C-alpha cells in the first residue's frame, strides 16, 4: 500500500512569516555604526579632494593597506603582544590591590581616617608626571612601565570602590541588620553586591588608563609596543604606518572595554533580575 506524503510546502506569501531578527540586528548595528562610517568616509575623501594635505593625513584606504602590510610582516603581532602583556599585568595588579584596600577604607572608618591624608596627597599627582621617577628608580625596562600602569589604574578602582561601599542604600543595611545579619554576613550579602556596579565603573576607567598611559610610557626607552611603533614610524615619516598603529590602539581599547562590559553584566546580573 502506497503511503501518500501530505506535507505541502507553503510558499512565501502574505501569510508566511519571515524571520525578522537578522534584519533588526543589522539595522541596530548600522544605527550604532553610522557615525563611524561617516567619519571613515570623510577621512577617505578629504585628502583626495585636497581639503587636507594627504602627506600628513593619507586616505583611510592607504592606512588600511599599511596596517595589512604590518600584519603580514608580523610587526603588529609583536608590538600588540608587548603592549597587552604590560597593560594586563599592571591592570591586574591594580585590581588585586585597589579593590580590597577600597573595601577596607569604605567599610572601616578608622582605616579611612588613617589613610585618607596619604590618598589625597597622591591621587592628585598625574601618572605621567611620575614617569621620570619610575624610570630612575626601576630602570628603563619592563618594570617601570608595568609600575606606571599599575599606579594609574589603582586610583579609579580604589576611589570608586570606596564610593561604592559608602553609598550603599542605608535602608538595605538597616533591613539586613533587622534580619539578624552579623557584620561579616552583612558585608558579604549586602555591601559587596551593592557596590559591584560602582566598582566596575572604576575598573572600566582603569582599563582605558592602562592603555593610554602605557602608550606614552612606551615612547620612552621601549624597543617594542604600540607606543614605540607610533613613535618610530612618526620619526621615520612613515605616516600611514603611524596611523595604523593608532588604529590598532583604538581597537585594543574597544575590545578591552567590551570585555569589561560583559564581565560587569555577569557580576551585576542580580540587579537586572531584581528590576524585572
């Protein structure tokens, strides 16, 4: 007995549902990227029509060709690796020290009273102003560069951690105490979770500082790194390669910030769930 297949293909028509998610996603990406697209279009066009001197600002397509040449030659990889290792080392050390210290200062008034004068003295000293001091004390090698990144990253993390602990809603603390939570459990269950968004604000600021300060440090006495690449190409008048190094730094900062945003959402998921 023959079996008749009753399934009929339904053609796209008025009643057919076409998935709209990809189109919506593309539209969202385009809206977020339109300003960048316009900037790149102006960058490409302005040197070609003589609005700016193409010797000092070559068209974007020439910069991309130079970037691709550096990538194929392995130069981008070498300098990128040198910069990211220094940046992540100083940044990680700052997190390990500044967050616990900020929690102590914010939670214990006696610790704050003891350390606040010292913090006020150093917080207003620019990191780059101390670069000669770091070089004199720690030498011109890797240690001074990592130490400079560590110093510049510590302050936004430390200050935001202190503010995060001090600005926890007093009603939350009173409610937790009325439920019988001791100091340790109160800190663990209320103070620390409520401080996470503010702490991550400091971490994201520190992530930007770790790259900006490092680039300046690599222009002094470095033999590798994106800052060294920019300085070297500028000195040798390799202008497209110089802009290629600047673009690489921008992409590094963008990726670094996106990673921190993802981590912040993960650690602050309790806040999103509570608002639903």
